[in-house]
């Protein structure tokens, strides 16, 4: 059975890129969200195996959303995504419970490596 993945990014183009990588590699994208508040709602609705979460988003940022998701399910698997040069945020994300971190622009093999490692 395909792993279910929720994609969270405020940029539709980024969501499309990740969705494309995942779909081509046998993952099922069960939802998309464009901000942290939507991400928390979609997480409740879809119970994904893994979430890819952008850090910088309107309404609720990725780290706040990560903490909310961890309250719902302490075992939730979340991989943070962000642009270069946000090391402090990466550390915050890992401390908040993120399993891994992918830097934009995405390299398909790095995305898959992070997801496969986190799911295994």
C-alpha cells in the first residue's frame, strides 16, 4: 500500500513539484495545504503517514503547525522544507520534532531519500 503524504507549502508551484516527485515514485498525496492552519486541519482529516512542511507561510508558520500536529499525534512524521540560509529555523524545527529537513530548490533524490529514511 502506498504511503500517504500531506504536502504543505504556501507556493502552489512548490506543492506541484513535490507532488510530482512523490506521485512518480509510488506515494499517495492525500492532501495539500497552503498554510499551517490548513495543515493542522488536513492532518486531522487525512491522517497521513508523513507531512512535508514549509517553514515560512502566512497565517501559521510551519514550526507552529508542526507543534500543533505533534499535539494531535506525538508520533507524526514531519519533514521541514525551506529555502537556504535558515539554519536557526532548522534547529527550531528539529527541536520541535521534525524528522528531517529538505532545502529548496528541491532535488528529487534528496526529497525521496528524506521521505524513505523517515518512513522506514
